[in-house]
C-alpha cells in the first residue's frame, strides 16, 4: 500500500475463468492468500507504479496482514518505458541499444540479456553495466559478420532473461516486472 492509499480487505470464495471453448465457469477458490500485482493503465496517461492486491480466501487475518506488510515493505518495480533503436540499418561492428526505464531503482546481479532474432537466427543483447543506472538498464548487441536480415524481439514483448547466476531486484527487495510490450521499428542489418 502506498502512503495515503486506501487499504481494502476483501474476502471471496469464487474463482471466475473461462473453459477451453470460451464459456465462463465459476468455482470455489482454494483456501489461502492470493496476490495480484499490476498497474493502473489508461489511454494517454502514464501507467501507475506497480500495486499489490492481497485477497484473503478463508485464511487467517494474521496471514492476510503479513502479506500486506510484505508487499508494503518490498514494493514491486515495473517498467515505464523501453527505448528501442532509432537507427534502422546496421553494419558489422555497429551497436544496437535497448534501454529499459523502471519505476524505481533496481539492483542487477550477473548478466541479464534480451533475446532477439536476426534474419530468424536467435541472438542476445546483453546487459551493459557501464551504460546503465539504477533506474535505466541498457542492453547492447554488436553486429557481426553473417548477421543478415530483419532484427526483431521474440514475440511482441521484450522480456529480460535471467541466465543462471543473474537476477534483478527492487532496491527494497521487491519483485521486478521484466516484460514490456513494444512497437519495434523495421530494423535490418547487412553485416558482412
């Protein structure tokens, strides 16, 4: 909960979803604490900082309060924007750069990376510690001989991958959203 926010306790026992054929179904949710982390989004308005909603399904008030306290002390961190390349054509040795802008400072361990494809071949832009700051993480890819074709993210979202030994955490220890939907420009390379 953010300072000045309103805390709402809600107890529910129904899960609403969709079957494989699109029809809705209703069923009792298993007992426990459910947490939904998300952001408020509206057309033309910058998305809110991530918020954690804690739902109590026949669990104790003590467990509920512990979950609220946990997410209050360790708020989640979200991506506000991703800067994609403005340059549309690259050659051997040139560097493609993608910058993630976070809602709050983050700390990075290891070498996170962004998966891309070049002419259908998988490549990775790697985290540049020297070019990054606490709230902006920069990923770079240097084009090499043989890189030919359209440069694209995997799917319509750029998602930071965390190889073994890598991690990204909020400064207070909160979890970090690592995916962001982007409009990717028509980037091409004729490297070599």
